[in-house]
C-alpha cells in the first residue's frame, strides 16, 4: 500500500508504540511499597481496608479519582498519529 514517505510497517509500529505506552503507564501506576496512612494530596486518613486491598496506596479514593481523571483526559489524544504533530 502506497502511503507517501512512510515505510510499509509504519502503521503497525504506531500501534505497537501506542500499546507499549499504555503498558508502561499502567506499570508506573501500579502500587508498590508501604501504604500511607494519610493521603499525600489532602491529608485525610486512608481507610485500613483500602490500604490492605492496594499495597502501596498513597491517596484517598477521592484524590485518586481526581488524579485518574486528569491522567485519562491527557491520554485521550495520540500525538504520534496526529497530523497536527507532523505539521509542527
């Protein structure tokens, strides 16, 4: 398939790269180490059940949801595949 200046496997490389990025993001988000007793963001106590369920947790549920929402909003756009990123 002719696609201008792109190599034949460019689409597959983009797909692989997107998957690699998602896996790396998920691995960084995994909890590890000792859990905090108090949220690092707001200082509220983290319930014992949450600390036992998620070893290494550092945030209360509310703050973690806010962090997840911010991360999700910033990861919706794939700059590698964007024509805008190619024009800049």
